[in-house]
C-alpha cells in the first residue's frame, strides 16, 4: 500500500497535517498556560472577597480559600498601596515573576516552552489585572507542578485530537485520490495490457473518458499512438499477405520459365541464321526472368544473401542492349551508334 500513489498521498497528508498541527500546538499551549494562570488570579480574587466582606476569618477558612484558588498568597493593590489579603506558609524562593496584564505572544510561547522543559516544582509570582476593576492589580504566588501537569494533559488531548483529524482527513483524501486519479490510471494500465495481447484488434483501442485534464491528455496521446501502431501492424499484415501471393505467383512463373528455357536451349542447335541470332538473346532473357523470380522468392528470407557492390563493364552492357534492339530492326532502317569508352 505504501508504494501505491494513494498510499503515499495518505502518508504525506498525515505528515503535513501533523506539521501544521505542531505549528498551531505551540501557541495553543501558550494560550492555555495564560488562561490557567488567569483563572488562578480570578479564583484568588474571589477568595479575597470573603476577607474584604469580613475582616475576621479563621485561619482554617483562609487556608481553605487559598487551596481552592490553587495559590499560596494573594496581594491586592488598591489606592497605590499593596495589601496582603490572604497568605499561607510555603517553602522555597520565588523563581520567576510573570506579568499577564499585557503579555506578548512570543513571550507566552517562550515561557510555556520553558515550563515544559523545566520538570522541577518551583514557586512563581503571577501579576494580573483584577476583574470588574476591583483594585489596580492582583498578585499571587503558586506552584509550577500543577501548571505543568495541566499543560501536559492539555497537550496530550490536543495531540489526540490532531491525530484523529489527520487520520480522518488523510482517509478522505485517500478515498478521493483513488476515485479521481488512481482508478483512471488503473483503467489505462488495464487497457495497455489488453492492447499488448492483441495490438491489431481495433476493439482494444483506448477510448478517452477521464475528467482530469492531465489524464485526458495522456489517454488521447495513448489513443493516437495505438492508432498509429495498429495501422502499421495492419499494413505489415497486408504486405505479408501480398508477399505470400507474389511468392506463389513467382513459384508458378519460375516453373513456366524453366520450361521455356528448355525449349530455348533446343533453339540454339537450329541451323536457321535468324534463329541462331535470336536464340542466345532469348536464352539470356529467359535466364534473367528465372533469376528474377528466384530473387523474388528469396526476398525476406533469412538465407537471402546480403547485397554487395561490384564493377561491371559499361561497354559490354551497352553492346548487349544494342544487339538486342538490332534483332527487331534487321531491315537496317535504324542505325545504332555506340560511343562508350572501353
């Protein structure tokens, strides 16, 4: 399957979609981290409302509020003064401070990437703007381990969703490619195989029917090639049949000329002067006819000798032709002049 055209489209689609999802995954996780921290700020602000409503709350209730908010302490800035609203004891130093009032995307991506890399649980300070203008600023401290665990969980869910979307998209593309492209190619291949078995049969010629422009052009080119090849094969077949007919005629003609040659040989012993003059020419003519028929029979056979060049005497050839013509003008009405250098 992987070597087929549709299979490779399937794999490439998976790869490209996963690459695209990866480009979207990084900023998506960064935004999720921002939302997570903002939700901690919101919970912390809601928890601080209990203290603002009642200045005296028990320590147990304060710890419960901080636990539900997922922070260690809450600081509100109102009227240019910082006020520690809720607090609890925690060990360790604050390793970093993040201001979420107007963060840049690249800054969020950098911080999210670092949180994935750093596996140690650290204490961080988060600063943000309070909701409903409840002060100038809210500040909390929280641990990074729950944040990192939430980011990993979110990333795995995004990854699973991306794989599912990629698989569905690739499957749809796989089916589409098979219907639109692969099946027409298979039809062309099947036609070529069928045509190869009987190229002289006109019924095996392809009939262009593809709707894709490139495939249509390929089918039309193949149809033109098949038409030319079939025409050439049919012409060859007709020439072969004609050659067989000529061979049969030549065979019969050779037998007739052989009989005529036997009679011409008898004429050479005649005492008639005219016959003695004409007999050699007649014998030569019949011999040439016999040689021609034998050459015709041998044409195209494997044992046919290869042609070769040789020198002949032009004067002898002209003399032979003149002598033959003089037989028909024995009354002397025509004068022949030979001007051939010897």
